[in-house]
């Protein structure tokens, strides 16, 4: 494949992702379905060698740090990933262990799809990504079940309203950390 065709494919993939995510963000669903197989197979020929330059890509979870942070392997290299749009309790805080355990249940040892918003990394060097396992939007699931509050970190706010609505639903249902 020549450079011009590679660029065209990259633009097409980006356009499809943008349209998909825009449509999905308008629907108040508990699970967001992404065409992960098509996305990752199309990206396989266009991604660069360093993970921090990949907007969308697959990784394998090698360790769960806590309720909103994981270590993943991409091309044999380990990267720390911080979920976008939510903030699970830190060690020593109420509901820390429950959030960590739920995150482990959802992602540990699994292949995940990492999706970038605006920022590449945070001030600690962690990749900032939305995380999916199949069609499950993990960031949203942890908020929906009451394991973490929705917490916007501008400029990465693509799903701010969606995550906030899930938090409100969890509070209304007295789920997880919002239980009375």
C-alpha cells in the first residue's frame, strides 16, 4: 500500500470513528457498541510503532492498579492508562477496594480497545483513554454501577454529559458508593 492510499485509509477511519462516536454519545445507553473488529483490523496496517501516537488501538491488560488505572501491553511494551471521565476512590478512601475489584472483574487479562479524546497523557505520564472490552464502555460501566463518580478533566470531555447522567442514575438507584 503506498503512502497516499495509507493516508486516505487513515482519514476514512478517523471520519468513521468521529461519526460513530458522535452518534453514540447522543444515545443514553448503558453499553456503547463499537465495531471493534472492523476498527482494529483497519488500523492494524496504519498504526505507528509507538502506542502513544495511536488514537484507537488494542492492548492487553497486564495489571489493574485501582478503579480507574490499568497497565497494558502494546507491542510488548507496558503503558499505564488512566480512564477518562471518571475518578474512582483512591487507596485508603471509602469504596476503593470495591471499585478496584470491579475494574479487575471487567478488564484484568483481557484485550481492551483504547480510545483517545484530546490529551495524550496526564501530568504523571499515563495515557488518557476511554476503555472498551468488546462493546462494553468500561469507564461508563463503572460510573453506571456506582463505583466511581463522573469527573470531567478538560479538555477530555467528549462524554461528560453522558457520564454525568449515568452518575445521576446510580445515585437515584442508590448503587455502589451512593448506597444510603
